[in-house]
């Protein structure tokens, strides 16, 4: 088999059974890889009453067909499961080196069910696997865990692990590779924790076979030239994901003070120049990526001293900077270090703290609700005290670890005006008030508010360009509703292939157009797909994931933005602007043949795209 | 086309850069980059060079072939006008090659934080020279 290894490892932690299943070309040809394959496996595991901590809730770790090849920016993996945070489809994807080594170990993916009584880790090497004791590791942070496992198994292994946040079931705990590569969102680390699975270690050296090696080699030369000439890649190499910070602040893309302000002059202290001046000491990359956008930082002295390690990404700078109004890049790097070690998502953590700060400032809650912490915007000490208590869930950490939606449910109706979630997931650091398409991007994202769940954000913000797909080329004024539903449909369909199943990085992949990515996919796998074939499969994968959400109770009312994100600001670049999501959704449902009340795809649509198994579950119980 | 000929482009956009260069405080912020940047406009054709190499001042020259630029930015004059009005999605313009950057991108990135006030300055300048009509054209 080309690209794929044709083998998925199935592990049951209750029975300790480990077995390998061979996968056919036909199956991969239909579901492509990554989260397309994961969604199908998840559906096959679905049972009524499934909860995140059910024994039979699977952790599905899947690579794409190009992981482990020299193809740039695509050696990534996804982890999916039922999300402990949102109660719907959970999914998070991650770069680093783990995906390639999983392929080198002779597996495309791993499906883990059951529950262990004692802490364990999984070791997979050369087509075999075993469950090993991890009692000594329980309680260690992700840095120490990885260090320990490399000492125990040799330096040629790759590790993903959880930290204390995952062990203590913080609903937004993440899974970490090489300290700074995180499957951060939707709480996949909690599912590890609930199964007492501390880590997965992979080792191997079996190369990935390429279907058309000589043509591929030639084409790859052209592709690397594309990377060399691309100014966006140069910006990412120079300043990482935070290269967009200054522009985001200026154009109203960066949310401020829990989405309530449009101007923040102090925010200039967090841009690429200050980042470089104050904390940057090096750069790192993922497997076979010429971009190298990962930052290495160090703070040698002062209250926020940290050893050399991964630096904060744009989203973390946005959350602990703009959202919490703290213009101190050293402070943010310090918080980032805690989150990576403890293993939790900085987007949900930052948004939840900002949400509480907003409620406190507006008198909806008082200090006693906050366990005595005087949480205010701009107060570094109070924010730090809060961050430090999340992983072990003590004091205010017990509250913040719930995430904003559960806290809002505790408070009641008054909290609803301050919340920033869609389907239970906190919105990331891009504001739909200056980019109306994003209202659909967030609203319809199958894992809850997310800017990379489809290509709506990367395309509408101008970061990506696919001239071969008309709906992704001409989509009107950014602040009008016109043509946005059409954009959303194609951005979802192509996104299901691009950054979900093939798993191109949203940053590194931005150098390429649709023809280039489809050509690379075909040369590696030996499939001979046209763009239309790819879009058709992407469409099927999107409906499959939407259907999974429907099985867990998602209806069309859940596709709306929260009030906070569509209340116009009285100042700044996006002053007086806000998207009308009702108007866009109504057109969108027609295009998708989705019922505007139940939010379910029609029976006819499901049959026409070959999802009769989903139809049965959705309509016939 | 927003500008009918190079003369009008020079008067409006060139005039704007000259005005910025006369604002000592602002010019200093801009010039901290110590960069020599050349904007090569088409439709109509004109190149404007901003020499900030002394770190204090902005020296504006036109169709200057003598000075060697560190960064060149090529674009239609309409795109430039839209940019200074604050109506252009810069990321999209670069991705779609409506704006081509030649030279070290990090040098351009360093400029972005000082740009924010210039959008309003451009609008004010257009009013000052009696060209409010151009504000809506962008």
C-alpha cells in the first residue's frame, strides 16, 4: 500500500488485548485518512448512552497518508473521541514528530477502548504493541514524562502524553508531544486520563512507500520552490504564528477584554518585534516542514523565569494578552509554560478566566464565587494564581477547570450575555465582527467554535487562496452576508480533505493551492483523484461528522453565535459591525439540505452520499 | 483607476508621504526601521522611494534609480490607495499577489505596528487637499 501502512492498531485497556487490523485501499479511498477515517471508526463504535468516560468511548489516533514522507507541512495526526468538554464530536490535530514515527512503527492509527485500573502507557514498535506499567509516571508533568520515557525506551522514540490536568480530568486537558506540540482542544487528554492512559510511545524505521517515486521527487522540487518564494511562509519563519498579531490587533481581528473592546494601545507590546526582543532564543520545526514556525523562548531572570522551551503561539498571546488585558510577553510565556507542562488548552483556559473577569467586573458574581480571588482584567497576580490552580483543581481552579459553559449553567440566565462558546467550545482569537464568514465558520464547526474546523477562516481572512474553487475565490465584501453560505459549504468540503484527512498544517499548507495538494496526495497514494472527487469525499466526511453531532443532540439552534460575538463594538476598526448569522444560516441549510429546526441532514441527502448507516442511527434509532 | 496619471498619483500619494515625513515625531517612529523601501506602482506608473536609513527622517524621492532598495513592493496604485484608506485586507493582497513583496519580509512586518494611525492621517490629508472624493473611491 502506498502512503498508508494499511494497518490500524486496536487496543483494549480493560482486557489488555492488542490486535492489528488490516485496512483496505477502498476504505482509505473513501475516507482518505485522519479525521475522515476517525469519524467512520467512531460511528462504528457508537452506542446509545455513550459518554466520554464510557469504556467503549474510543480514543482514535490517526495519521494522514503523507505523514512520514518528505511532503512539507503534512506529518500530523489527529486525536478524536467523544469530547468531555462539549459532549459532542471531539477532535484535535497536532504537528511535531509523533505522526511520522507512528507510520515508521508500521501503523496508520491506533484505536484505544476499555479502561485500565492502574496507570499504563502503550508502546508500539515495528508492527507490534504492548501495554506497560506507568505507575511511576502518574503525577508527572508532560516534560518529565517524555524525558522519563525517552530514558526508558531510547532516544529514537516519539511520545505523546498527558500531564496532571488530564489525570485530574480537567475537561480541556490536552495531549502533548515534544513539550510544545499540543492536541489542545476539546479535552482529548481527559479521555486518556479516564482510561488511566498516561502516554503512547512509538518507535520504528519502516519508511512510507510512495506510489510514483520519480514523479513525486521531481514535483517536490517545484513545491519547495513555492515555499521559498512565499512571503507568508517567510513571515511564519521569522515570527511564528504570532506574526499575524500586529495586523490582527489593528484590524479588529483580535478579541479584547472578553470581546468587549475595540481598541487597546498597550497591545503593541505583544507583537512580533517585542516577542523577538524579549523572549525568543531559537526556532524549531515539525517533521519535514521547511517553515519552522515553532518558537523557542527563555527568560533568564525575574518573576517569570523559565528554562529554554516552546514559546506561546498567537492564540495564547491573544487569550492572556488581549482577552485578559495583560501587555507582558514574559508573563504570557510563563503561563504558556505552565499550560504545556500541566497539559491543558490555553484557549479554553484564557477564555474561561476572561469570562469570569467580565462577570466579576459587571457584578454578576462576587469574590466569594471566585474562591476569594479578586479576578480582574489586567491583574497578573490574580490570573497567575488562577492558572496555577487549574491542573490540580484546587480553590478557584476547581471553578475554572469546568470551562465557561458549565460555569454559565451554574450561574444561570445572567451569565449568558458574557459567554463566548458555540456548542460548548470557547471561540478562538479571531473576531467575526470584521469577517462575517467566520460567523458560519464558528457556528457550523462540528467540534464547537473553531477557526480551523473548516477553511472558512483561513480563506476568508486571505491567508489561503484556492483559485481552482470559485466559491473560495469570490465571496464578496468581508462585512456582508452575501456569498458566505456558499463559501462555508466549499470551505468545509475541501477542509475535510485538506487539514482534516490529509492533515496539512493550516500554516505550512497555506503556501499551496488546490491543484498542488491534490497532486501530492495522488503521487503519494497512487489514487487518481480529481479535485471534484476530493470535494465529494470531503462532503461525505463533513456530513458524517455533522451526523455524529446530531446523534449527541446538536440541533440548528446550536449553530448560532453567542450574543457577545455579534454585539457591535462602539469603537475600533469594526465599530458598529456585526454579522447576521440567521440570514446566512437560512441559506446555508438549503444548500446543505439540512432541516432548519432539527439540524439534521435530510434522508435523501444521506442516501445520495452513501451514508445509510448514519441515516439509520439518526432516523430509525 | 483611482489616479488618472502619474502626476496625480505623485500629488496625492507622494504628497501624503511627504506630509508624513514632515511630522517629526511620526517620521521618527517610521524611520526606526532604518529601511530603504521602494513602492513600484502600476496603472499609472510611478515609483516612490522612502529612505529611512538615518533612523530619524523619511526622505521621499520619485522614480529614483540611484538608491538601492532593501525591500520592493509592487502593486497597482488602486491597491495602494485602498491600503492607506485602511480598506485593504493586507494578508489577502499578499497571498493573491495583488501586492508583491521582494526583500526580507521581517523588515516589512516590523512596520505594521506603526501603521495604525496612518489610515486616518491619509483620510485627513485627502480632505486637506480637497480630494474627499477619493475617500469613497477606495
